[in-house]
C-alpha cells in the first residue's frame, strides 16, 4: 500500500511550560496533503507513522496520548487531525460521469487552525492549497449537491 504526502505548512509552538512529568512532547506540527494511491484509505495513519515517524494528532489508536493531550489543552484540537477534503469517484460505466466532491474543513478542525497560535500555519497551507478555503461542492447537484 502507498500514500503520497505533500507538504503544505509546518511550525513549532513556543511553549514556556516545561514537561516535568515524563519524556519530551513535541510542540511542532505540519499540515500535509495525503493522497492514497494503493491499499485501503484507513491506512493513512499507519503510512504517516512509517513515512515520517510521526503520528496524526488526535489518533488514539496509533498516536501518542501525551501529544494528543498537549494539542487538546493548548489549542483545543479535540479530534482526529485527518479530513477528506476532495473525493473523486471514477464512473462505473462508460455512460456515467465521474463524481467529484469537495468537503470543506469542519469548524472543529478549522477553528483551532485559525487560532492566533496557528494562524501562520493555516495561512501558508491555504496559499499552497486554495481548495482548503472552498465551499461544499458536489458536481451532481440535487438534494446533497451544490446547495447542501
């Protein structure tokens, strides 16, 4: 299985508090565009660990609970830091068209990224990948289409 990772932005927080209760907890993070090429899409979390020796923030199964707690308490990031922004489903027959959808970041994901502490990270990522700022889009239209 293979996933391609594309760098969007990275930063480290200046945190005055020292961790005295155990090993060092990283206070840096990166935003990446992940594109699964082969394998199952849920393997992105394992691929991130293998490719970058770094878990996805908020990953309670493959991540680091101390890192997750830091980001939850410091920034308010209280979810898995993984989001499907764009989905392209090839047609199942010659008569049908491909389906293309954009799902903007939800408030619980985008809110912490727009916080004062992470504003620079978010702005740089949005410059490199403008669809991060997109409205919902489904090229089929209809009930769950353009006006959803």
